[in-house]
C-alpha cells in the first residue's frame, strides 16, 4: 500500500528530544521553545512575533479571545474549511457567515466576501488551502477601508508566500499547524503569529492562563497574577525540540514536496486537456509549499469510483472537507445562499499521496493508476 501521508523524520530530532527529556524543564517556554521561536522568526522573515501553541485550533481560539469577540459579532470565513476555523469563534458567541470558494480553487471568493460584510463584521478569516495563498492584497484593502480584522488560517502554509511575503504574517494574526499531516510536524502543535504589536501583551497573558507570567519571567514585574480570561496554550518543550529539527529541514521538505507536486502536475496535464480532471490552480501572486496535490473530478460518483480504483491498486487517497454550512451542527442555522463551489469541492476534490519520502516508482504508480482509470 502506498499511504496517503507519511511523517517526515528530521535528522536531529532524536538528539534534541533526548536532550529535552534529560533536562530539568520540559514545560512550555523552556530551552527548545526559545530556539524554535528564533528559527520561526527567521522563516517568517522577522516580520512577526510567534508564540508556540498546542495546536492550530488553540491558536484560532486565542485569536477570538485576543480580538475580544463577543456574542453577535460576525466572522466571515469559507464554508470549505476544517471545523476548527469556525469552532474557535462560535465558542465566543460569534455569528459565522460562510462565504463560497472560488470557481478556480478552494480559497474564499473575495467578491462574495464583500457582499457579506455588514456593520457587525468584526473579522475575516482567509484559509490558505493547500498552502496556496488567498488574494491578501484585496483582503488587506477591505480591512483598512472598513476596520475589519484579518486572521489568517495558515494551517497548510508554512513555507508558502503571498508574492514575497510569508503567509501568516499579513493579517493581524496568523495561525499555523504542526499536526502529523502537515509539512512540519511534532504530532500535535501550532503557533500564533502576531503581526500587530499592540496585541502581543494581550496574547501572552491569554496563553499563560490569563496571567502576566511571561512578564514575570523576563523580570518586568516582581510577581505575577490573574489579569484576564485565558487558558493553557503552551507547547511542551519536548515537542518544541522535535520542531527545532523539523524547522532546520524546512527548505529541504518544501523543495522536495514542490518537486513532487510539479511532477504530478506535468504528468497529469494530458488528463486535464482531455477534460477528465481539473488540476490545482495557483494564482500568479501565490508561491505555494507543496502541501497538497489534488485533482477535481467530474462529480461525486466519479470521485468515489476513483478512490476505490486507487484502493484496488494499493494506493491510499483521500477526499477532504465537507461544507460546514451543510454539517449536522450548522445546517439548521444556515440562512445564506447556496455555496455551489464549496459543495463542488466537497464532492469532487481528491487528494493524492504527497510526502518527502514518496519514491519515484511510487509516484509513477499513482500517476499510472490515474491515467489508466
């Protein structure tokens, strides 16, 4: 079986994790957390202030707290996304306004976003699907004109760019994922990227159970206490140790994934030209990170048949998100129009195996299986 995903093991991770295990401090914000932050700042071109978290989900939840979301506030996001994107804001009482995806790719349709803005709109949450950038230029223009905050859900996009700007560093806040399925992983982990300096102190307090412990550890106050609502969002130093080694290999991981992505694209072009499938669309402003290679099938019957065809050939493939506006939880709450592109991706998008250790004969087998379908 050719698996859909395989975790990448970086060369120094056992050494670093062992050092952390043998140390006397393994909790958050210890030795390897500091190294991680230094490396992450470099990856982000020193544009932002990163805080390691226990997951991208928690980074999103922190964003809702930092931006003081309250009941009745409206938050616009694509329906075609993971449930964490919505949960983080619903938990604070926000009203989620789902926008449709673009016809060309699963990222949010900016024109539809504009039509959904009201005087209650507090935040727009672009999701950079597959590490392919949303049109951040248009979103920032909207943000500045209407005083709406931008929170980038960049779970897929470490090492990806909008033009020459790292994703996650453009909006007020950005959220990264280091889950097993991501380009960089430590099992479970994430980061909150703070691009607005006025939000840093508030973020540190929320991340430290609502206390000013971070200021205390820096010697800025002589004791720390409960200041605001918060929770425990700090990543263990053991997991930070694994991340350090992964960050050191980011360039290799990204380039290898992009090479495999290009190989898929070039060899499957004949099928797109025949109209059998549609390949990923990458706008000129986007420099992706090879996170996902997907194909768009004609309909759900073809997609499901193709999954079975791959399974019989010993190849694991996967569809992806189901439109959140049609979920069991949200369907009876949704009052908007049909989101035809979101539903099309839910029914027709199929992800192919892609990871740094994918061998030449394996990717050729995947391509051959698709060509023979």
